[in-house]
C-alpha cells in the first residue's frame, strides 16, 4: 500500500528549501502521494497556487502530476511519464 504524506506551505511560500524537502520525501521508498496544504499565512490566491503546482511538477519531472482540491495541492508520482 502506498504511503501518503501531508506537508504545509506557510508564509515562506514556494522556496528552494521547500522544493528540496519535497524531492527528498518522494525519494523515500513507497511514497507516491504528497498533499501540500496552503496555510492562511501563504497566498490564498488560486492563480498563484496553480503557478506553484505547475512549477513543482516541472521541477520534479515528467513522472509527476497534480490536482488542486480546495487549498491543497495533491501531488502523485507515477511509474511511467505522463503527458
């Protein structure tokens, strides 16, 4: 069974440190799903949240997709590259 991790993005927003943490979490064995919750201290702008999600997937690679649910970005790692 695949594990799911929940992370929170606060007032620091999308930084290189957050991205490194995200990459390290996906590198752990058995991690396929990560949910990133946006706190009220981060921007609650839907367009900015979509921009951050696009940037995360671009930096992670072609095997990753995302889905925005409310103020949460659900990231998924696939075995094969997605189009």
